[in-house]
C-alpha cells in the first residue's frame, strides 16, 4: 500500500519543507488541490517547484479543474512537467463545483463535463505527438510516458467515474471506506465494459491532522473555511482523522477494498506532521 501526503494550502512558503521531508520519508506522492477563486497556490506552478526540490516522490494534482483552463496550454504544461520530472507527474482531473471559479474563467458550468471529455480527446492526441488539427501542427514537448502523464479522475457520479475507463488510468475517491467501496466497484465495472486491460489504479483520500490540539484546531478551521460553500462543512470536518489509530485503521480499510494508494490530506500547516504520519506507517 502506497501512502501519499496531501499538502496544506494556507501558506505556500511552507510547502518546500513539507516536500523535502516527505521525499526523505516513506511517502509515495505529494498532492495539491485546485481552486481559482481562493487563497491557494496554483497547483501546476507549485508542484513544479516542489518537484525540483525533491528527487523521487510523485507530484499529483488533486484534482486540477481542467475545464477552467485552455486545453492546448494545459497539455503543454502537463507534458513539460512530466518530462522534466522523469514521469513523476500524476494528473488528477475533475470538473469542480464552484460557480465563482467558472464565472471568472468564462466557462459554462452546465457544460463542464462535456468540455472535460473534449479536452481529454485533444490532450491524448497531443501527448501522442499528433498534430493539433485545422492546419496546426504538434504541440510539444513529448511527455515522459508515450501517451502522456498518468491521469486520475475524481468524482462521485457514474458519468465522472466512467471517464476513468474512457480516458484515464485510475480513480481518485475522496470518500470514507464505507462509501469508497461502491465507487471503486463502479470504476472497475466501467473498466471492464470498455475492454481495458488490467485494472484501474485506485487512490483514496482521507482528511487528517496529527499533533497537539492547536495543530488539530488549525486544521479543522482551515478545512471548514474551504468547504463552507458546500453547506456540509461541519459534517466533513467531523470526519477528519486525528489519532494514529484512526489513520492506521483507515489505511487498513482502504487496503481491504483494494486501494493502491491512500492520500493523507492535511489542512494544518505544521510540517512535523510528516514525521508523525511516517511513524504511523
């Protein structure tokens, strides 16, 4: 079972410390969420910096809101980061649910799912070295992997999970084990229906904080602020895991469901949490 670290977003300047500690530890991946109208670092820029400060750990968008971005430029950015990191980029993609993000990007929220499908068709073609089309040639550089960086899709509805089989390499489930099992089964079912070889890579995400009470309180406050727009922030914060036993039990539960990796998503800024999580593993 691989275990990654989802990075806090409140202070970008601390992320280099988090990344270097995680790279020196037992962790597989660094994850960073995406929003536009929020006080968070832009994930592709931030992960490029973190990749340059580390040597082996993967860097993952969790998830990048692709419909907010220009397709050709996103394909070029992802291919560049994948190539320069030697294939360490994992491109987690989703459609997002915030009106303000879509408004400022000039994207119709009602058609964001269709836009993502169209984007994936273009990006897969560009990553394979084909011409853009309409008299426009290829857009490089070539990614480290022949068909582009590893792509995970996040989401909860069947249409979102179907993209895993149609366009992706795996599924990112931001859900408790009691819910994630059904989502994993749906991803596996679509994978078979599309005749894909092997199995989708299954990645789980759980919100965590370890340390003194002030660290946990800060994490809860940050997470609550981030999810206030959902109207369910209290319930989501209540599900945060705050003890080593809870974290260890969650990892075991996801392993029993067949997850390949668990991302421990952090909202508190204290980088000593990296060492605390390492002690749990």
